[in-house]
C-alpha cells in the first residue's frame, strides 16, 4: 500500500508577516527571508524554495498565522491569482445554521392559598416561577436569605446555585449564563451592587438579560445593614460606565417582590437588558401575604444566545465595537431601546384624584406614607400617595396626573434626596416648569421615615425625632 | 498542518474583513498567540466538538479571539473569563467551554476568579498565555514579568519592590480542584508538538466530564520584548523557562463526574418546595377583631434572641392570613445571632396593612424587663401589655388605661419541660387577654407550623392552654 503523500507547504505572500518562525523549523533550509516588501501588506514575506522539501510539515506547525503556511492540496494553489485575498478564497458561508428563537412556554399553576413569607423569599419564588434556574451570589446582609433559599431549592430542581468568590465574579457568572440565553439572577445589597456595576455595564453593552435584586442598606461605605434607599441614583443613573440604563422596579410589599421579580425576567428578555429590583432592608425581611400566580414560565432559548450547540454556533456575545461609527450606532440602538422601555413606566396613585397634598414615596416608606395618607384623610386633609413602581423609567405621565390639582408635594424617602432628584429630573424632562415647591421628609442611616414625621410635615408641626 | 475548519473561512469580525484582515490575524509578526490559536482550533477539530464549543475571549491581545474561532463566542470583562465560562458551563453542561486568557487577565486582575474557578473544579479548560508582558496596553509590567526585565512600568527592570513573577501553573497545581495542569512552550518544533498535545488533552478531559484543566503556554511577544521573533524564541527558552519550568504539574486520573440533569420545570414541585397548598384553611373568625381596632391592629413582640418572639410573631401573621386578613411581620435583630435583642413588629389588617411598623403598638408582648421598659411607655392608650412575670420582677408605671397581664411564660414552659415553648404560652395569653382571634385559629397556625414535628404538637397545645388559664386567673380580659 502506498503511503499517502504528505503535502508540501504553500504560502500566499499576502498572509505572511515575515516573522521567520518557520525558518528554524525547516531542516532543509527551504525557507528564506526575502528582501522584497509586499506591496499589499507592507511586510516582507518569507520565500519558499521547495526543491529539497520532504513535506515534514514542521514549518506549517511553526507558522502563527491560520492562513499562513498551509498544505498545498492538489489543484488548489495553481489556480490562484495573487490579487485581493478576499476574492481568492471567496466568502464561504459558515456551516452553522441561522438560529431561530426557541420560545418559552407558559405553564398553568393550580390555584393555591396565599403564602406567608418574607420579601426575599417571595422574590426567590418569583424567580423560580419565571423560569430562573441559575442563581449566582455572594452573601451580604440583608439580602442573603434570597440566596439561601435558592441554595436550598435549586438543587432539588436540578438548577444551579453557585456562591461566587465575590460580587464581581457573581455578575460575570450571570453574564455567562445570560449569554447562553437562560434566565439568571442574583441577590445583593448596596456594597455588593456597587461591585457588580462593572458587570452590569458589560451586560447592557452586550445586550444580556439578568435580574438584580438589590436589598438596599445604609451607606456610604460599609454603612450598616439597616434599610436605606441608598442606591436609587446608582440604579437610575449610575449603572457602570457608558450610556447605560435599566428598568428599575421598586416593590413595596412581599407580594410585589414576587410579582415584580417575575415581571423583571419578562422585561429583561423582552429588551435584552438587565432589570434592577430595588428593595429596602425592611421589605427584604418583612413577612407578608403572597399569592402565587396562575402560571409559570419554562424558558426557551433566544436566537441570539451562545448556548453551546450547533444552532447557536455563529453567535457572539460582546460589547466591543472597535470602530467609532460602529460603537456610535450601537449606542444609538441602545438608546432606542431605552426610549422603548419608557412604555413600561408603572405607578400607583392612591387617593390622588382630589388630593391637595401629594406625597411621593416608594418601597417601605410608601407603605408608611399610605398609612399617613389614610390618617390625614381622617383628619379631613385631602392627601394622596404617588408611588412610582418603576424608578427608571420614571412614570412621569402618571405623576403629572397625580399632582394635577395639588398645592403641595412632599417627597418621603430614606435617602438624602435620591428619589427627589428622580422626580425633579422627570418633571424637568417632561417640560413641567411649574409645580409646587418640593417638601421633603428624609431619614438616613438605616432609619425609615415614621408615619408621625410624615403627618407632622403635612400638618406643619415640628416632629421631635426619637 | 492544515487550516482547521474551526477557524472561520473569513474573519468577518476583523475590521469587517476588509482586505487582508479577512484572512490575517491582528497579532504582530511572530506572536505566540497565533500558534496557540491554531493548536486549540486543531484540538476542537480533532475532538469533533466545534458545535458544542464556547470560547471566552478575554481582555488583552487575545480579546479578538472571536474573530477567528468558528464556535460560539463570548467576550468577557478583564479578568472575568473563567467565571463567564462557568456561567456558560452551568447553563449548558453539554457545552465545551474554553477560557483563553493572557497573563494580565489571568494572573493579575482576574486572580480571584482564576483561583476560585480552579478550586471549584468544574470541567472547563483554561488556556493561559504567559508572555511576561502586557501586550495590548503597550508593554507594561505583567505579573509574570521576570526579575530584572524592563517594561514601560519597570523601566529599570523589575526589582524586589515590584514583587516576584507569578508561577501560575504551580499555584493552580497546588489547588485541589484542578485535575490536569501543564506548562508548555512554543519555541521549537518539539515544544510545539507537546503544546498541541497538552491543549488537546485539556479539552478532552472537559469533554469527558472529568474536571478542570489548565495549560500555561510560554509565548513570544517580539514587539514588546523589542526582539526579532527568533531572538524571542531564544529568550523564552533561555530566560523564561528557568523561571517557569515546563512540564506536567498535575495529572490526576478522575472518573467522569460532571453529569447534570436538565432543570425541572414542574409546577407542582415548585409549589411543594414553597409550601403552597390548595387546601382552604378552616376559618373560625366571625369578622375582623374590631374591638381592638377598626381596621388595623399594631403589635410588638420584644425579647432576647432565643425567646421565640419572631416565631410567635410569624404565627400571629399566619393565623391572620389564614382568616383572610392581611398581615405583616418585620423582624429586627441585634447584631448578635443569639442573645441579642429581638423585636418583631406585627400588623393585622382587615384589607391591607398600610404601615407595617409598630412604633406605638396597641399590644406589647415583652419577654424581659428591658423590652418592657423600652416599649411599655410607647403602647397606645387603652392598649394591652403582656409580659413574662417569671423574669420581670418589677413592671414600670404605665398609663392607667393600659391593661397589663403579668404571665409567667418561662415558669410555665419550664414546668412543662421545655423552656422554648414560652412563646406559645405568650400566644395563649395574647388570645385570652385580647381575643384577637378565636383559639382554634391560633391553634391551627401552631399545628401547621409543626406539621413536620407532629410529636411536639401536644406540648405546644398545652403551653397555649396554660397561657390562656394564666390570663383567666388574673381576671381575664
């Protein structure tokens, strides 16, 4: 039986950078450095004289260029004309198929009695019902119970909970799983969320879905573990570097922790963008009534995913656009998505129709404010609560309607005016120049505004703080 | 060697494949990356896993790995490639995930991710290109830069103030997670053959589900070493290799273990985990206990960690919700897990709890003297205070409109043989003192909470009954 003849090397000078690594590899001295600059590349390619070549192949092994020294297959070389290399090889279509969406399924659930669970648990169960089976996190009070519940439940659902080495690692595990097209989430709290912002920027740039439940706590720095609305500015205007935005949801009850977590996954995939859920420490720890939904989701695989199979082989997850015009076009595209997200603005207006005093609050302070509104009504004061459910996009149309007849606006928050800044920005962008001077009830450091303080502000009394 | 079919026919992503860039890499002449790429592509080809492969491009010179590999591609933030790889691997355990990283990425900014992922041991393959310099940013000192080697940030040579070179292969091999660690080089034909084999083996071990592998490749960077490619090969051999000895650092025989079932999406399984049930609880309330408050009752339970205040609070909330009311419970703990303060704010509302905090409760249950002293004065006029008279010798002066019930929670519980049921004694006392819910409502909540510890139900029922009796002995509500 004749041995199959080994191919000798062949080189298109255009693809040779003249590094000369092949020279050493050739025992027969077939290869020399030329002194002719190639007019197409400006480089000096090597020259082959294959008279003594025994087709050992070592020169091809030494060539760092995939299209550099290659085996000369019969009939291949001779036909080439040395011109534009794109024409030489032609555009061969990849064998990888054109991916299509594998849609998610909606599966009905039997009607059940309400659960009595804490906010973080409600969020975790919401995530499971939204089809999330991949949760990554790093323990941080007061969000940890969410991760703990996932660590307990996910193995029983053949899902994955990984405790990462840091929040930086956790968000990048999310980047991987989201890149594969699957729902993923984390539970964190303010200092941890700060660490994740690098990854959030990458996810936005690479258009990846993912849900971040940030149970906000007192800051800055290590601060404390008590509730504060400390990350409104981060979520609304500081999601890492670049032109970034993400829908930011602000639940105020354990029920909303579940409902808005489920919504977050839906929106996250709809827009291929992260969604942030801002809770406060009280809400995370608070136990309340939670009614489960009537249906759950079995996720599919979107066509853009890099799942690691033939269908998705041609895909790329990346936030790199090296050419300025490409990156500008990408930013224009992202900004168009942010515009489209504005249709997702949500708010609750409680007794605002005839309100003289509109109080604005979200999260747990919104509940306290609701209590205050009711007591003020009992005292004959026409108070109302405007509660933004999306902090970004801010529900400015609903706000306009809520404050329509108001003489006074009071922003109640557990921060130094982060919510008020959102209100002001939203009004300003909506071209509303004339509105009552904003009053405020603010606590910080882990203290939530008390109902008595809110009442006192509205009633014009000085409240002595405990 | 033939161009592997794993390399794109045309580099569409490289400057839109304009001109030469359609078929030439972005690497400098003589760069080791191209060889490592070719060997990796060959391995993927040989193993027949092109469709399953996900390559993670790092930050560094190989950031554009995805220009060349016709596989699923994901580009990671600087240093994060191994954890991005894990995210892909756990999303699809059938995928073959390659984390390809340079020395700045892997051994500096991503060190935590590198070590933690290696120790996790999940089957991924890490190809580590060590060329002793930062290439992409222009020749700065790398964690792997040799002592004395000059770079733009160690212009007079790396000295003791800049630390020692990181020997990653040895570090990784020293961990328990990885199964295969080898350092290879590219400077001559013999080394290239070894490098090819090592890379293929590292990928194969992943394909077989055996574990994590790490291949460190000593590579040439002629541009930043300011040498010809030939000189660089010599430099790697003569200067790098003594510091970074080649060879297998770890090679364990491990049976395939990474087998994961597809995730479960059975609704009933999730409902069962969540403890959800379709059974309607039996209701005993005639209506909202308006004798306590028209729409919303505010309670506070206060004691030390371990008193059971939180459990009792939860049981009140559960009882209320079973009766069709709304309820909330906010726990507040001191910094200590045990023995610190432990307060619980509970609200029970006819329709919706508006304000879940209880700064001025209508009902206070105090498990010790400091709690009674702290919160007793905050109780609203006409409210109710129940405290553990076993541990509180002297009650503070409270508003005369407040009904006060000293009940020996601890004494009764101890007599029953289990001090931990003192919170249930307190619930019995609460029931008798306030009539917040019918007895059966409370007992049902207690029984449901103990459904996995049925043997404890009689004891708890007895404790509850004793709480009631104690209040009745005081003259009742």
